[in-house]
């Protein structure tokens, strides 16, 4: 059972460091030490505990688990604003009002300065009751393009439903889809928020297919393809037309050196197939009547790029 700190103080737990002051809470074997103020001296890896000395009491050094150490609001009031921001980022926005109302006047002032500062400007706008859905979609889209990780982290932590909500409704693109050109954002969404690496747009396109189907290829694109492949993306998934990642990388308008590296990268991860098959419905042989074919026929023909692979095609 997780430690319960008094007066809701668990919201103020933060990364600990040598020299910091904290209070001991939640000890069962040494209840006499609870509420004691201590100074952290060093972290003992072998014990998984902090070596501490109590403040104002002559006693031997003690070892305390991080779960049993907490900064109280009065201690937070002593933090500089930049360090306080790191603490406040761990406090759910819905709880801010409670903590501001119960904390000291000095802490209320520091929290107000932090919350009103430029670092949380976009978050304040996003959670404003006056912002419509379209405005929130645009804010997330811009944050992905600008690689604004702090804003995205706060939004998705506070409202995880937006991880699956389409940001571009007409094609069903989620934040993860938009991030297929931005490796830092993509890595955060997959690793920190467990986004589905095989999530699809409304046309059946996966993240890997989207990453391989860019009009411009770059080192960022290669990084995104690598991130997806390393995290278990379906290498042979196809969209509603039967087009897969290998075909999209080979047929992309960005026919440059980075593109050939993208094809080679897919090959390195084990992708086999003939990306320029003559029976692919986007090939020259189908020009003029591709769209006359029923979707299921197109898809079946195009899947042949993979199902009928032959070693000489590599």
C-alpha cells in the first residue's frame, strides 16, 4: 500500500537531493521518528535508502526510504521559482486550488507566479472553459510541431483521453500520428504514455506507414522509423488500399538519399517484399483505371508486394 502523507502532502513529493530538508512520514517500525525534520546526506544504493540526520536532535544517522520522505508546504515556500515549477508540474491541476488555499501566504504567492508564468500559458488556455474542441486540437497540433514536451506532458497527464482523440478529424490523425515527423515527441508518447505503436488513421494507415510516406525525408524521419520498429511496430501492416511501409518509402515523392536509407532501414529490421511490383495498383500499368477497382481488389493485389516475395527482389 502506498504511503499516505498527511494533509494531502503527497502531491508535493519531488526528486530528492543531498542537502535538502524533508520530513519523515509513514514509518511503522519507528513511529517516534514520524514528523521529524531531517537533512538528506547521501543516497545509499545498496540499501535503497537515504542517509539522513535529524535536525535539532542529537542522534545517530538513520536510513530512510524515499517513500517515507516528503517536503512539507512550508519547506516548498523556501524553493526558488524555477525549482518550485518542477514540483508544481507533479500536482494535478484540479488540486492546485486546494493546495493554494491551504498553503502559506508565501507559497501561495510563489505558486501564483509560477502558474501565471509563460511556462504554463498553453496549459492554462487548453483547460480554460472557454476553449472549444477545435482550439484544443490546434493547440496540441502546434505543441507537437514545436516539440513542446512540457505542455504535451501536462495536457495528456491531466486528460489522457486526448491521447486517442483525433487531432485532425477528417483523416483521424491522433497526436501520435502527427508525431511521426518529430522523434522526441513520438518517443515520449510511446514510452511515457504507452500509446499504441500500431494505432491507425481512418484510412488504415499505421504510424510506421505514415512515417514512411512523407513528402520530405530527413534524419528525423529515419529516427521515427527506427523508434517505431524498435518498439514493435507491425512491419507488414497495410492500409485500406493494401499499401505498406516498404511501398510508401519506395514510392514517396521525396526520392532522395534519405529515402533510400529509409528503405534500407526497413530491410535491416527484416522487412521483405517487392515495393515496386508491377501488379501494385499504383504502378504505371494501372494508371487510368486504378480507382475503378473495388477497394478490396486493390488491397488484395497490393498485399502481393509482401505475400509473393522472392529473394531476388532484394
